[in-house]
C-alpha cells in the first residue's frame, strides 16, 4: 500500500471496482504486474477455486484463499457421453449477489458456449438431458444474464481461449445459495456445445449438453 500511496482499505475498494467493471475496462494494472490480475480479482470478488482446502481443478490449483463469509456452493462439471469437457465452479453469496468463479477445459478453441443453471441436479442420463430445462422460478423468458427479463439460470456464455479453456469470475443476481425460491443448491449446471443466441425460447439454441454438474452446498476450509 505504501508503494502506491494508498491505504489498504482504499486498495481493496479499488480492486472490487475493477472486478465489477466491464471486462474490456477492467484491468489498468501495469504490464509488469499483469500476472497478478487473477489474484486481484479474487480479492475483490471474494470468490476463488484456489483457496486452501478448496476444490481447485488439479495441477496444483488448490492454493490461495477464500475471503469473507456468506454461503458457498460448488459444482464439478463432468463430460457427457462422447465429450471431453470438464471443469469446476465455485459460488459465493455476498449480500444480494452471488460471485461465480468458473474453470472449464476441453471446449472448442476461441468459441462461445452456452452456460446455464438447470432445474434438476441430475446428470444420470449421460447426455445431460436429465437436468431438465433452465432454472426459472419466476416464469420469465430466456435472455441475457444481465437482462431484466431472463431465467434465473441464464448465465454469461463461456468464451474459450485458443487452448479451449475458460477461467473467469462473474457476478450473478437473481439467485441465492441455500435459501429462498431462487436457491441454486441442488440444481444442475450445464455447458453447451454452441453459443447462446439469447433469443430462441426457451433454450437459446445452445446445442447439445457437453458437460453436466450438480450444485452442492460447500463449506470453506
């Protein structure tokens, strides 16, 4: 803090604002410290797969920390039949918002994939169809995750990098962890093969379900 002329509390608030900004406006961190971007975002959102005792995703990812209190949940995404997509998701409720840290691999390189919370926490069918339709306790039409009219389970699409991987933090509204009609615990989490067009009702025309997981309550270390 002394090196940049800011108190610890002021730096914390700055990092929080950066994490909630639009992606293209988010990082003003000097390039010499670009490697710290995810650490700063995790500090601001207080949601990370990389805390001590956390789920991680293999490869030495179980490190770092989870800050703050509030209910948490997690889901392990497993590939559906004939697919190779897998991942982990951590949800952390802070007040009226839920922070999501999602990591997925085995996606189509440089392509968007539809991503939703589904009504049923059931992946037993092998093709993800046993998870039912989108989680929609308010009976609204399908739409973008930040639209006024949308399913509670409508999440931002996942944009894979050149290696077919995603590692992002997202702020969610309209859902809760562990209580209320919008509780996501026990629901399904689905990654689709194709982009979501955010228009076709009620699915977004996102194609096959290539990974499926069940959102479960999680107690941090």
